[in-house]
C-alpha cells in the first residue's frame, strides 16, 4: 500500500477540528451511522453552526464541545416526506417525528408564504418546523381533481381545454412553484365509472410538454395504468401514487427505466383507503402515542367513508414489482388524507415499503438521499461534512428493523434539538 493511501486511510480514522468550539458545537460519539446510502459502524459526528463538520471513526473535538454519547444507537439523516399537502401547523407536527423536510404537492399558499419557506430552507438557525418545498397550484382541468375537495374555497386556477398551457405553467413558476404538478384523474376505478373531468390523452401530453418547457421537474398525479403510460412516455420525472387499477407491465417498467422516472407510492393512504388497521395501530404505538397532537390522533383514526381494499392490493403488488425492477422509490404519505398524519405516517409508509419488498435500508434511502437527489436539495438527505445538521438518533437499528426508527432519542434541525412536546 502506498504512502498516499495510508495517509487517506488515517485521515478517515482521525479528523482534527478547530481548537475552540464554535456556536452550537456538539459531538455525537460512538453511533452507528446510516449516512443516507449505507451503514457506517461506530462513527463520531461533529456539528457546528448548524452544519455537519466531520464524520470519522475519531474526531478530535474542540475544547468546550458538548458530547452526546450514542453507543448502541443509530444516527440517520432527517427524514423527507416526498408527498404531502401542507396546512397551518403541519410542518411543526412533522418535525416532532423526525421529518425535517416536506415536499408539498398542491398548495394554495401565497407568494409571501412561499418566500418565507424558501428563506427558512436557506437558514441554519433555530426553526420550529420542517422545511417546505412546494408545487404550488397543480395543473388540472376545470372541475378536475383536487378541486372537488375545495368547493367553497378561493377560486383556484385551472387549465381549460382551449387555454394556453405554456402561459399557465409560466404563471406557476412566477407564483413560486419549486416543481410542476400535473393531475390526471377521472375518478374511474375497477367497477366504478369516471365521475370527474380529466384531460384527454392528447391534451395530457400537451400539458406535460408545457410543464417540461419551464425547466422544472414535472411530477404527475396518476393512479391508472393508461395515464401512467402517457405520463412516462412524455418524459415526466415522477409518478405520484402507485398505479392501483391494473398490474403494471413490462412496457411501463422499461419506459420508467429509460426515462429515469421515479415512483412515490403513498402506500399509507392506500392502506387507510383499504380499511386496514395500520393507522390505528400506529396511533396506539407506545413510541408514537404520547407525542401525537389531538389533530394527529384524530387524523390517524379518521376512517374513509367508502373503503377500497382492491386499490391497496393492486398498488402494493405494483410497488413490489417496480422495486424488484430497480425503480427508484421516494417515500411519501399524501397526508392529510383520512388515516394519515404529518410525521408519524412517514414511519408507517416506510414499514409498508418494507412490506412491499424493499429492504429496511432501501426504505430509509427512499426517505433520505433519494428525495434529496431527485429534488436537487443537495444540502440535506445525508450525513456528510458541509450538509445541514438535520439528524435523528434512535435506539436500535432501523437498517435491520424499520420499526426501530420510531424509537427516537433526539431530533436535530439545523443542529438544534427539537422540542417534541405535542401541541394541543
């Protein structure tokens, strides 16, 4: 072995730090580290000024550095929920359960609110809620999903058949959208006819092309195989929701691989729609229950009026097949649908991804480095020098047993310990 390789190897074992501790400096000692992509045994992680400074077997910490003993515990990046719909208080609820970043998939937030979200994302200071990225208002025809859920609210922009799709998309960018959302859903399911307006196949393709012309990532709400085929063929970046009307086929999988299309399955919502008891069990879990706000508990125990178990069974089988084929998964919950709540439902989503056939490590990647890479949020999603100190310390090893992720000891957002006391 050459001298250069010996030197590199030694520096991985021992990293020196400044002589005197800076603002908010602390050292996590002896933790098993899941760095967002792999497991590192027994590492020390130094944090200063809201950023990770060093990750090594030994770090020579500066004088005055607080030490957090973590032997027998696992340190992970803060979790990311790749599909939510935020409302007031949602991001605070999410943060208490280790979800440090959320990706909103339809928002009526005004530009001032979106600007505040962006300022928080850039900050390394003390904050009380998860960081937020947003699609803003999505593209749907008049009366199309999700406007049927918002009757009586402020009139929302929609995209009529004869409207300029390009102008609509440019308006979304001007309004602050971080990525573009297109919704294609006529409500038809197995044994049920369509009950909502949707784009024709030709118009759907035109809308996707206009969205792509903005240069932003394009994510689409689809639940039917036929719509997924059109979306992928026209180069969308992500399918939001697993296909639930028919089994996915080899042609769709091949197209997703060719285009690099990712899948956000939202199995937690599908499980609730099926009438399973998963959400109630989550709400009763001793590691979860004491930390729930009344809103979170109410949402987790709120049943769907018309359960559809067939949708969940089909979605689960499709996610399993996509995972075996190597399609990138992004963990997302679709909170706040009935039986979902911001924060705890991401823990359920990860368990359901494991149930679908992902390994625990693959599921954790789907909630850390995979969404960071997909959405281009390069300052988070991993435990590495220079990145935000958004981290979770848990008892046990969730890379072997995903449920261990619920046993949170500490959460740090920008290097500050998160107060986990639930709001009323």
